[in-house]
């Protein structure tokens, strides 16, 4: 590794020395293309974040793709109904790796104010792995921008040689729930989500944040 | 618009054999309803639509009401006249709660706009509308077998955990040996 002082000196001479990993991650984090779909009122805030006033383009994430094949990020913006959940999982399966999920708003996180509803999924993280949760009902556009920046930090910290998607044996398919007679079957994907075992885990998870 | 009593007299004269009952509402709502028997519901609806003093050409709302204790379900139609700028007239038909007997006549042949709303009432309340052109579920998926707006509907137990369990969720969490917050004991004492 080249030390920071030498890197700085070289930069003054117009020579940029970075690792391939840094360049790779820099390219990915600067062009996170979200999948263009909204499920409820959070989508309005997402639209506001993409429009001129908040301008998601500053973070390279303004290119909303209308097909999952070209998308890197799924912003689950709104209430996921049980009828919609299989389609959300199917779309996520159709996205190429590396792919990320932002659960935007109380509904996408937990069902929110509609949690008691007979047709409301109690959190999209029961079926697909969520990278960033944004609380709020709906979250302000700034909160979505913060989530994008948080995701960028996560991408920067990823290592090429240890990523899941270059593992030939890793599965990228998440099982799509089927519509049963009373509920979705299964009601959650245990490989992605399991209910906490102890209440202390829930409270500790909030205070014990990794540094 | 004729008063509700005049209306009932006129309908009885026009549709022979129709059994019509006035269901009073609260004084504040001031919206008494006409309860019509199933056999004559379509004829009464046609009369309300065609009569020159009523001209109920617009059915704005179709819904169901479940009377669990009384053992019946009502389909409720709210009718307005766009031509004469009047309304509403509230039309009700009643059927037993049992799923195999819960049949009422469809008014879609009279008001085309009832189609989706009757499908919704079928989906959520299990009211079967006879002679409906396309009676399928509209909100829930086709494989679904329950009718969630019925009072005796039991939702699936998909609360694996709840940060602040209460009421039914609290009982369910306890019964399943789920995790309990420290505050659960306090909640119980208050009850």
C-alpha cells in the first residue's frame, strides 16, 4: 500500500494512485440506478427527491430505470400489500447483482399504520434483504438522500474479493411467496428474516451500533 | 324530491307485491333507508331510475354491512340523481349471513357502475350478487377463501413479534411463547 502522504504528493503532480477496488466501488456508488416504481405516498416524496429541488442527480442516483434488468437499487416506497409482495420479490429476483434495497417509510419497514390490515405485509424485509431502512411517514426527501448516502458508504466499504455476487455457488434467487387460502405461503423467508428471540435483542440492537 | 313516505307509497303502487320497509337513521344523519325484499329489488331499482320525479340515474356507492348478532348482511346502495340534482336515496337489501344463503339480486343491470362495487362487496363480505355479469374477487387474490370485512373474520396470525404488543396481539404473543417487552406487565395490571 502507498501511504497517504505519498498519495497526496503524487496528486499534486497530477498522478492519481488508487486501488482497483476503490475505483470499482467509486464507479458503483456514483451511479446507483433505482428501479422506477412506487407503492404509496412515499413514492411522492421519492419523486420530490428526484426532482429539481432535492435533485437526486447530485448523488448519481437519478436514472430511474423502468426495468429491473438495468436497476441496482430497489426503493420500496410505500405499503406492500400481500397481493403485491410476490411481484416485489419477483422484480428483486430479476435485478442483476450487485443489488440493494432501501425500505422507505414505516409501511415498508413494518406495515406502519396499516399493520393491522388483513392484506398488509408487516415489513418487506420478511422476503428480501433490506440494506437501509428509512423511518418516517412518509420520510422527507432529505431522509431519502441520507439513505442514498448511507448506501454509498456501505458500497465503499465492500471488498471485491469477498462479495457475495462473485461467488459461483451463491444463490441470488429469493423464493417468491405464493397466494394461499388465508395468507401468503410462507409468511416470511426464514433465511432473510427471523423474529427476535429476546426483547433485550431488540433494545440492544438500537444502542449497540457497530462503530 | 318526494319525501320518503311518499316514495314508499309510489313504489308500492308501481311495483306490485314489493315489500318495503323504512329504516330510520339518526336524526343528525337524516338519511332513512328503504329496505326492499330480494324478489322485487331490481323492479324497485328500475322504478327509482325511471320515475320522472326521482330519476336516480347514478349509483354512487355499494357496500355491505355485517350484522353479526342479528344474523344478516345488508347490501347498501346510495343513489343520486345527476339530472335532477337530488339525493341520496339509500336502498338496502338483506340476506342471511351463512355463505351458501347469502344471495341478493345484482343491480348491475340497472346501474352499470355497480359492477366493480358489487364485486368489492362480494370480495370483502361474501355477498353473492345473482345475475352479476362477472362476479370475481376484485381486491384480494383469487385463491383467497375468506371475506375479511365480516365481523367473524379471523386474520392470519402473522405477528411473529411486535415491539409493543397489546390486546389480541398480546394474548397471541403470550400463548405462542413469543417475546414480551418489560412494559407488558404494566399493561396487564391496567386491565
